[in-house]
C-alpha cells in the first residue's frame, strides 16, 4: 500500500515518516509541503539522511490519486478542509490529523477555531478516530478525523467511567500539561527555547479549541450533554502530554475496584496500560511509543476520582494514532509498525 | 542584627545566604550543617567563592545564643522539632522553614509526615508565617513557622475568595506543578537529571504532606472545615511552582469583578501581583524574586473559577518568605533586602 | 545620572533594565525600541509588572540628549553604527553592546558581519570595554564598545598568558559553548525549544563574527598577530557561556604555578574568580552575576594548557559588563549595582 | 539465539533490552542485576510494562551457560573483569560494555581506572569492538570489548585522517560534550537535575579514563604512539554526545576533499553519515539510533581541521554498538534490529 503525507515538513508529518518507514505494509510514496515545496526533506531534517531522501512536492489531488492509496493530512487548522475532499472524491483513504473535521457541529468549529468550518456533510462522514473507543466505526472506513492530543489522553482516561452513573458528569475538570512540540514547528516567540525553558505556564484558559472536542465525545459516550473545565499548561519538554482529570464519584468505589474496571475495559486495547495501585505514569515512560498509560486515585476524604493519563503527543496524540487507525481500517493487527518500546532514559 | 542558618548546606539554606547577604540590616554570622560540619560553604557551593567564605559549624544552642539574634531552620522534616525549642528558650527569634510546626494538630503531623510530632504547646506558639494573610500575628512574634511552597501559592490564590460565600468550599481542587528544587538537595534516584528531564509526572496522590496545611489555613480563613483534593506534579525545571486551583462559584461573578477584588485584597501586599484580564503568569516571570503572581479565569459555561498562581519555590516558597517574615517581625519595610527584579530570560 | 536604553525589548536590553534598577547612581529614564514602539515594556515582559512600567519610545537623539546622560545600545548588528554617532555628537556617554564598533579594521567587519562598517574615525574612537584589561582607557571615556560574550570569556581566560612567551600563540584553540539567549529574542526556527532542547550542536565553523574580535585583542595584548581556531556550540540552556581554550606551553609551568599567576593577574579585579587546583567552574555558578570564573589544567603529557572560563552571557557577556564600564568611566566602585550573588540552584 | 544481560537495571542494560526486543534473531532470556535481584524489571522501569516482564536474577555462570548463547555485560568498571571469564570458559559469546577489557596494557587500567586490571591474557583476547574499524577481527570473535562512548565518537571522527601524514598526530585535541546518561543511573549529587540543568561544566581534566583508550586506538591505526589532550563536558541533556576534534593538517587539503575522503572511507559503513559541506550535525539528529554523523571544517587561515562527530551515547556509544558487534560476529546484516529512524523532534 502506498502512502502520501500532506504537511510532511511539520512535526507530525516528520513523525509519520518515521512510523510509516517502520510499517511493513506501507511504502512511503509522496511527501507534500506547500511552504518548502521543491526542497529535499533530508535537507530540512538531516536526521533522515540516508533513510528517506525525497523531494517535497506541491499538493495535487490527481497526482496523489495516481500514486497513492492513503493520504495523511498533517496540516495546520483550516487547510485539510479544502484539500481533503478532493482526495476523498478520488477514492483515496483520508486520515486527517488536524482539527478540521473533528467537531460535528460547524458552529463549534467557527466559535473555537475562529475559521470557516468544513461542510456539514463532510463533518457527518468523518469517523472520529479515537481507536480504542470507536474501533468498530473505524473498520473499513475511508475518512478518519484523528483526535487531538489533549482529547486522546483525556478521553482514554475518562471513557471507562462515563457510563453507569459512576461519576458526576458536571464535575469533570481536565488539567492538561503538554510539551512544546504540541504547538508545531512554528517560529513564534512563545515557542522559543529562552521563553519556555525553566518555566511552566497556563494558557488559553476557557478558550482551548480541544474543549468542544472532549465535550462532544463525553456526550457521545455518556449520552448526556455537559460542559467541562479544561486548562492547558506548557511544560519545558519537547514531547509528552499528561492529563490530570478530576471527577466526583457518585458511588463509593475504591481505587482498586476502579483499576480492575479499567483493566477490563481496555483488555483488548494493546496500547493502553493501566498502572498498579499507588503508582502513576510519567510521560517519559511512553516516549516515542503509541502507548497511553493510566493511573488512578480515589480520595476517600473527598470522594473524588483523580485520573492521570499520559501519551507521547506526537505519537498516540497524532501520527501514531493515525497509523493505528489505518491498521484498523485495513484489518491489520493494530500494532503493525507501531510496536516501539519507549525510549528510556 | 546577626543571623544564623541551621541546614545551611541545603537549597533553602544556600538561598537564605543569598538573600541575607543582600539584606542591609543583617549580618550573616553562623552557618550550621550537621552532615558537612567542618567544611567550607564555598567548597560545597563554589558560586559563593569570594562572597561568603565560612566554615560550617555543628548546632550548639549556647553558641547560637552567644553569637546571633535570629535563627533560620532550613532543615528536613523532623529536625527543627528538637533543635528549635532550645533556641527559643535562649530568647532567639526562630523562623522554621520545615513542616515541623505548621500543623496545629499533632495527629495530622503523625498521619501525613509519618514522624513524631512536636509538642502541642510549641505548635500552639508557632505563628504561621503566610505573610500576606497573617501580618498582624507576625508583627513582634518570635517564633514563625514558614509555610510550605505549595501552600503559599495555593493559599495566596485562594485567600480572596474563601469568605462571603463566593465559592463552594467543598469543590476546591489544587493542581500543583513544581520544579525539582522543591525536593531539596538529596541524592535520590527520583531527582536524577535523566529521570526528571523531558518528562512530567504526578506523585503522592492523596498523600502529600502539604494537604493538611492547606486545609488548616482554608478552614482558618473561611471558618469552615473541609477537605480538598490536592495533586502534585514534578516539572523538568529547577525553580518555579504553579498552582492551578479550581472552585465552583456560588454567585455569578465575572473574571473582571474578581480581578478587581483581588487587586483590592492585595493592594498593601507588594509581593502579590495580579495579572490583567485574559493573561496568566509563567513561573519564569517570578524567578529569583519573592513575587507571587496571580491570574484568574471564570468559565461562564461551567460557573467555575480557575486561579493560576506562581512563585519561585525557593524564594517566596521558602527563603524569601522567611526573610519577609523577619522584616515584618522587626517592623522593617517588608521588601527590605528582597527587592529583586526577576531574572529574565 | 539618567540612562536610556536603545533596544530595550531584547534580552540584553531587558537585562540592562534589571541591572540599572539595582544601581544606586542611575535613574532609568528612557526605553527605546523600534519594533515595539508605543507598547508598555511590562506588557511584553510581565516580570517587570509593578517594577518598571514605561512606554517604549522611538529613537530620537535630541530627545535623548534632553533627558539622559548615558545611552546603552542593545541593538542587533548594523543599527548602532548609524544611531550612536548622533548621541555622541550631542555629548552623551555611549555604550554599545553590539558588534558595530569592536573591530578596528572596517574590512574585518565587512568580511565577518557581511554588513557595511562604521566609519574608521569612529572605530578609532571607540574604547574596547573589556573592563579587566582596558581599565585605564575606560576611565573617563565617553564611547565604549562593549565586548562580545565569547570574546569576554575567551580573553579573560587567555589574557594572563598572552605575554612573556608563556604559550605558543599560533596554537590557540577556543572551543566555546553558549546558552540560547546568546542569539537574542528572535523568532527563528533554530531558536525553537523543540530544535534546541535535548541536543548540542556546533555552528558557524570558521565563520563566527567573534573570531576577529578575539584575534584583535590577542594581538593587542601580545603584540603579535596570529589567527586562532574558534568553534561555537549551542547548549540547551538559557544563560551561560563556557570557553575551553587550548594552547601549547612554551615553558614547563605547572598548573599550580599558573594558578598563582592568574590570582595575581586578577587580584584587583573583583569579578574574576580563580578556581582552586583540580576544580573547574560550571556556568550555573555565575548565573545572574557579573563574575567570570576560571579554572586551569596543565597536561604534563602533552605540555598543553587548558583554560576553562565561564560567564553569564547576558550579564558579564553583555549588560553587566556595560554597567561595569559605566562604573569605571565615572570612577565609581566597579561593583556598584553589580554585587549580585549567583542564583543557585 | 538466546541472550542474557548482566547489569540489566542500568541505563545501558535497559537500552539493550529495547534493542534486543527489536532484534529478529534474538530471544531475551535472562536479565541479571545484583543490587535489584528478585525484583521485576518492569517495576523498576514501568516503560517496559506489557513489553517485557521478567524477574531480575543473580549472576550464575552455569545458569547462563544452560540458558543463553550470548551475554552482554552492562556493568560498572571492575565487575565484568571477574564475571566475564566464567562465561567465556563455558563457551558463551561475551560482549563487555564496560572499560574492563579495553586497555591492552594493564598498567593503563590501573593508572586511569584506579582499580585492579584484568589478566593480561584476557586483555589480549578481547577484540576492541569499534565496528567500523575492526570489522574483520570482530567477525567470528567470541569476546568483544565494546568501546567507550567518547572513544566511539572521537575515533570515528579521526580514523580517516590517522594515516598517510594527513594530520600532525601530536596536535590532536578532543573536546567532548556528553549528556548526563553517560554517567549511568547513579544517585550521586553531581547527577541531580538541579545541579546539571541550565549549566555546562568541564570535568576530569587530564584524568578521564577514556583518554588511554583513544590514544591506544590512534596508535594502532596510525602506527605511531602519541598523547592527546582530551577534555569532557557535561551538557544538560539526557542522551547525546558530540566530539569536536582539532588537528593540524600537514597538507593543504580543502574541506571538500576531506569530505570526499570520509565518504569513501565509510562507504560500506551504514551507520556513519557524512554531512554536506558547510553543515554539521546536532546530537538530536541521531537520537535513539545507532548513527554516527560527522561534519568537517578546514580553516584555511590556521590550516587546522575541525571534526564534529555525534552519537547517541546510549546506542552507538553503548548498547547499539554492542548489538552491531553481535551482528558482525554472527555474519548477519550489520543493521539487523538496529534500523531505527532517529526520533525527531
């Protein structure tokens, strides 16, 4: 199977290159990048020297249709909305890593992304690729909207308790912490080493575009519509994302009982690992891998559940989950090409 | 006025040295350190070469009484409990930076520190040195228990809304993020560069010893006893501490109204700075200084207040607040010796 | 005395603000910044909230002449060349932190900076402000060209052995390592956190513009003209600069003998600290201060001298040395306003 | 083929686990660790949860002989010297990652490691596993002494110019920069995050134990015995090692000519990549991979060659090269199990 990547010169794009090179069923055929079109990918990313040496091409739907079977869009918000439909029309499998097709309600996109939304019919067609939750819908699909990094960690942490009145859905607070790669390869002052290093800050309070995405999925799973509080923080590290999620328990479950429930809930999900009682994961423990590791704590004094979930934002939060979705679409083993041991230390 | 530091070879101790050297009313007279007694402080901390060159001495209450007027205890938990009363007896002003005298109920100390508590009478005598809140009690006091780093940031963030039914006190969640210096100069695996760097993790869920300290003070201010949920995270940076604190609003205040309230609440507190609407502080913006910067956000959708408060944990969270307390005790300008501009970048 | 800063919104500019605020003889009067003119400095740098709140102004030589006595130029290469002469004409003391007036030979500037040089007569007038070496020339001067960061560390390390045939001048190699703040506050891809973090790289081999500056001063001190090899490396830290300098000894000096010689050479230089035998400095040990710490090693097997010198590039390598130069110009104690203890840890 | 790892709980050991799990010809059979014997490897290294779950065993040569074919020793200096001969005797392939068998002259080991050396006969038998240089000797060998991290980078950088009078062998200076993982998982003060972060320092000047190893190999390749100057620096990053190596050219080669020579020299070495003219590698560009990337610069003004070589110290500088050596021993493709794309960013 042949693959193309649109937005190959960004961080998610270049990670897709790493993962697809490792995938036994995929041949990496086309690398597309508007701003650096005509350049060699290895001149921009010298770590690829001798591994993949390809010229970055301009987007051309006919050319793509002629040369590849699947297209990954690793583009900034507002781009795939226009380009992806051209590929869909030509019968290509499309996996979008941007936020353009995640929100079913176009007004939500307009409100939170401050851009024009995609057409409703396309939003309806896109399958939300949170692999562990939507596996059945993903099988055989041709159009996947890959989840955001924060929603992936938050929702995998929450999913097992969203039903059956386990928690008070109005009490959910997600406190997210992300490495800097989450904001992409963008020459902005806020991403400079000297601004980020040796510092932690909170940003976009009440305004983060992943908020409606998390809420939409909570509502889909629970069957109930609620707003959450979601805060994001920038951490002086390159990769890694941790969500600390709080919710009031409706019943007096112990940590141990909930851990058992989580183990069972994810027993067929090879990329979710539940941590033993009294331990919680570090982002470093999933670095470079597609894992989502989860630890729990019930505070008996406040009857509140704390969920700690970690991912590598560039892998499970972007490129890795995209490849996982392709594996599911094609009926391949979900771990094909993704069986990386995390890099430690 | 002459000062001595017990535990001068730890990170809080060495920061006290920096601050006291800059203080016009203080002469640094004795540096005491048990494990490195007899060594020169500048051989352990070469940054002090040519600035302060002193031999580390063994603790001796009589010697202290003969040579100094004020003693700072920058010792690990369980040490000042035994040493400090000897200095108090001899009429010295004592400022304890450890947790030994913070909890009024000795059982709380036993439960959370897993050590034998100090005597009740001493716990009663110790004035909790959260300077902005307890100024009146601190004036003229001789025995200060300096707050912990997390409690300082959390409580300064919460104090203005703890009264008058502004928030639901049962809904308080404090999500803390701290740099590694918070765990002191201790050769433990968990503090190694390779373990901490490029990672974020949650630790001590439901077990952090600062929990009862925060709760005790919330209860003192609000007049109501409640448990909070408190989670701590280790951030790959040396200095800096940020608390993101969540609480449900009982009334429909706007962010702007609360910001005005905070400005007023802290108008006589030179070290607390309130951030303008729509902005929140980074820990780097207080680095090396005694400031606590606070930003707010009210999410109208969930009627929840988010408070972001940052400090340099080694300054306002330890040595700086200790010096501030001494200034208040002595009736000196609160900023004496502490008017550092944060180091940026 | 009143001071103005041109380029106040860069990293050297904002550090000048910190240092001048701490200086008892200086009132900070004008902050000038072309690109952010009209903005409040504290809105760009929130760490200055409540400390200095001033509007950034446009450069105007007459205005400066009316309001200040001394002007610091913390501008990128190619700017002060045109602006500074206007201030000189109006009788202001001018201290230039850029490279525009460092090289006496205008062709060198053209060759290494790839820009048009300043006029020869101005280059002749500028006093090279390497304070420890040129003190006499600096006293009473009105026009200082402040040294580059690498030259400061390299030359302070080399100066004591440049005369009397101690080393083979043709054998000098300077291997420099710098934190990222050295490249200023510039939204370039190469300065992004994700590009710099967890990496070290060599850059500008054979092309660094500080090369002719180091050579010019070596030649001035030694009386002999030679080329050196100079390599620079980018280190994943914000502040700090270390030069490891190599030279072949002409005579069989021991490390101990040379250390004594260095101690003597710098005995009247309060900002240079010589490390004891068998120890070498870390950049962290001078962080936030104006110190240059130096350690030595003679390898008896190769008869080669290795000099390790460290500075905080933003202080001694820029703003601090500029203030030190002003102190010398005015005959104030060299340490006035600069007696900072390094921040540790 | 079955493998055992002695010292499986250190950083090189745990990296061997990652690499061997990825190796199609190897089954990881025994994990041995003295200090943590009896514990589960995944409880110490939670990143291995669900990937490899094994109990750490005590060293027992008979047990090893019964269960494995090859043993990797990832032990501190002074350990394999005693244990490895027991495995050799029992016919196992032994690959030692420590320094115990690298120096052919036992007195060198005594002088630089300050420990008792291995027996001369064993030192004679050990094949120095610098794969790119000693391939022929490694083929079919049973006892490999794997090079140190600094020697690997320095020697791969130097090897192409050590013959034919290209450089003056007496002029060689190696300026090494290493991440903190190079000093292993050791709870020492010098490895603490707060001591290392935001700092760079030089250490062990004239005393680093890799000095005689580099000299021995230079002498073996060049046929001439010379001392070098070797300085090491600690960089605030976890993985990565860069050597900047200086040497005087005897003939007037251009950078371009030397680059061609290097290309040719390493044309059959898939893990060595030569950088194009005017570019030099960053350690990040080999992170997680077995590559050694090399860039060159000839300074025409000083007729001096500067070589910049980078590796991931835990891979090519330790575990990766060990696996590469096993591949060569067994006649497998050198890249088997090692075809990792570097992780970027």
